[in-house]
């Protein structure tokens, strides 16, 4: 299908999002005590609606292999490239990962959405980030990349994308400081409302980055992102950053959740800036932590910079805008 036709489909998807806005505007949602309670039952931790269910084998340290569920979205026409979508803190949902999978496939991209939470028995990392290692999720993403290459997709036309915690994973995947045993990287990294908390002392760019931050994000925050982007660019990398007004973490979620929801237990990273040594060790509280000590790292961060309590809501207008901008970023980057 021609590029213009692909974009017509993608723009129809965006227009449909805007048409759904009134459905959410009348919903009544207020203060919640459980961060999972504001998700509709058929959306949380359920496979997105795509073309095919897969199981990917993700190698982990100690010769452990974890079977990771995945959903494949078939591209319209010959694939222009491929995208791995990493799950957000609450696992994958049809409203977020499913939406992006369908929108990107309609624009001509093969897409695999993966869920690192499910096979590890994790419902959410919102209130306890020790439940899932950042590196476990990162290795799952590279396992998906390896699968795509084995299926014949061109290695230098594969991107990684994620929202919230998934966006943080996308930023980590873009820098060779993290997971140094991976010699091949994603060509592009799309990070939506990530926590820009891990700052390599000597960045090692491996991907072109598109970062979207929200000015109302009180989970990840946006203040640390400009410095991260600046240092990445100074090291020779390419990084484009946009700050979207009226956007909180979770802005790209369920279309019926347009009212503000406050949860007092959600862990937040707004004040966190963690130096990362060239060998990948995290430095916080006068201590250093290798990748295998993710739980210890979070425990120390809780003492020094993490907080609790945050608000979230879906912003359908900005979700539609970001969707189109992501497609334009992929198109323009893969044309080079």
C-alpha cells in the first residue's frame, strides 16, 4: 500500500480516538486506594487484539529462559520496518499496546507487543518496582528483536517503543551502557512518558531516540529528560524530545478514563537522577548496584529520591497526536 494510503488509515485511527472522547467525559472516577481499580476488568493484563498470539523465549542470566507472551500485528503491505512494544507498568492492555500495535501496522509496520509481567506473576509495578527487574524487561525486548530478525525482518529497520516504565526500558535499550552483552541494538527508540532517571556518565548512543514527556506527569516527571537528551546528543546520538501539555503518565490509556484519578500508593521518580557508570553500575546513596541487584537499587532509591502518590488520566487528543507523530518519526527515520 502506498505511503499516503497508510497515513489515511493511521489518521482514521486517530480521528476515531477523538470521537470516543465524549464517552469518557461523562464517566465518574475519583480518588482510588488501589492503582488497579481504575482499569476496566477486560483491559488489564489481557492480550491486545492483534493478528497472532506468540510465545517468545527470553534468555536470562543463569541459563534461565522465560517464555514471554507476545502479540503480532501484521503490516498492511510490505513491511516498512518493525517495532517491538514493551509493556507499561500494569502489563499490556488493548487500549494502549493494542492501540499502538494496530495504528503502526496500519501504517505499514510489523509490530510485536510483549508482556514481561505475566510470565513472572506480576500484575503491576506501580506500587512496587522491585517486582520486576528493569533488565529482565530489557532482555525480553531484545528477545523480541531476535525473533523478528529470525523471521526475516531487516535488522537495522527495527524500533523499540514503550510507555511509562516501558518508555524507560526503551531509553535503556537505546544506550549501550545498559545490557552490554547485546552487540546489536534497535535502530530507533520511542519513549513515551519515561522516567529519565538513569543518567550514564558517558552515554554510548546506539539508537535514534524520540522522547515524549508530559508536563503533568507526576510519576516519572519531565525535569530530568532535557539533561538526558542533551548528554545523549553531546555523545554523538540523535535525540528528539517533545513535552506535551496536559499529559500525565498513562495519558495513552483507556478511552473511558478521561477523568483524573489519584492514587496515594503509586511509586514516583520525579526527583530521581541516578548516575550510571560506564560498566553499567548504578550509583545511589553512596553505593553502586550492578544490573543483577535491581531490587536493592529500588530499595536505596526509596530512601533517597522516590516518592508516593500520583494522578493519571487519558488524554485522547494528545494520544491521537502522539500516534501520528510516532508514525512520522518512524517514516522519516527509516527513509534515511
